[in-house]
């Protein structure tokens, strides 16, 4: 069976989040040429069908004997393409045909990472059902870090429901919470905190509150303080969050006001109880022998003022 070269498209997009331009040009012996953008067009017809979401063509190619795990020069699989394009039907078909759910490119990128980068919560759920690993033994951004940095809270919620380590620390990035604060993604910050993320754990001595203060995000700063962020924590430059906030900004004003007013007793009690329970047991709060309004308060679902 002869393999015809894939038709050129007017708009070329990256196959992975990381560029492969650092690799020397080399002509593929089976298909494709170097495109004028500098990225390789060595993709098989299977890659093309997966990336464009052409499910019928994909099934036809698989029935004709195409290898479901065929690789490009930088080890991109059709499954990588389907997930990056948010094509759930194609991804499912590839997985059912034996697609490697944990395939990694030469940059260490997995289909799950691509799904989180695109914001495809459906693909994330599908991949996890087929055994996708949420963390690899590399220093690359994890899927959770990628979802947090892009503000894809739906993907993050799926990952959390599958029991990811919400405090996964990557040396040059920090924790997902720190990344979400840097990116000013309030919804992601909220989901991570509700899941029990350590509010003090950021990158090195920089706390999430430092990151939020630098980005002038009052809502995120307020949320972090509600979850017990230390207003007096010092980073490697011995600066507190208020010291890194822009002068006379709303964030600086909020931090100074918080510093001048002690926490309410009910807030201190909530933080203490949650700390005693620990992250792994926060989901048991609904089982406590307490009035519903108190259980909601411990879960940040309702204000104690209504009690």
C-alpha cells in the first residue's frame, strides 16, 4: 500500500507545547518535508485525521492497518494530536485500538498534558479512565501545573477528583497553587484550596500570597488569607507579601488592613480544625457530628455570620 504525503494546510500549528525547532533539519524517508515555519511535516495520514477530528477517516485508516502508535520524528503520536485538538471521539477510538495513553514526546509531553493545555476536560477524563499517569518523574510541568497556568479549572477539577497531589512541587515552577496565583486564575486557586492545597507552599520561600500580591489580584489575596496564608512570611529577599505589592495599590491597602485587624475567633477555629484533620481527611467533614451550617462553614461553603 502506497502512502501519499499529507496535504499541506494553510495554517500549521505546533504538535506539542514545546517547540522541536532545536533539532536539526532532516528529511523523512517515508513522508513529509520541512515546512516553511521550521516544524516537521512528517506526520502520517493518521496524525492528520486525529488532529483535524476526522473520525471516519481515522477509523478507515486504522482498518487499513495503520499503526495506532506511529511516531513523528519528535515522537508525537496520533493520540497526542487528538487530545491537543479536543477531539474526544478520535481519542477514544485511538485508545480502543491500543493507543499508548502514556506516550511521551522527546520533550516529555504526554497526551494528558496536551489535553490540559488545550482545556479539554472530556479528554482528561477519558485518558485517566484508560490509565494515564498524572505525574511523571521529570521536571517538566505536570498536567496539573499546565491546567493551573492556563486557567483550565475544569481540567483541574477532573485531575483533583482522580486524587492528584495538589502540592506537587516542581523546583523551577513551584506548586500548582503558586502557578495559578502567578497567572491570576481565581477559579483554579479556589479549586486547589478547596482540595486542601497547602496555602503556604509556593516556590522556594515565595508563597502563593507573594505571587498574588505581585500580580495585584485582590480577590486571590483575599481568598488566600481566608485559607490561612501567613501575611508575615518572608521570601528569599526577606520581603513579606505586602512588601512586594505595588505601592498604594488595592492589594497593598487590603494587606495592611488585614494586618491591622485580628482574625475573628470563628475563622481561627476553622483553620485549626482543618489543619488538625489534614488534607487527606478533609473530605470527611460532612461526616462530622455537627450542624450542617458548621460543616458548610468548615468547607468554606457558607459564612458563620448566618449561624
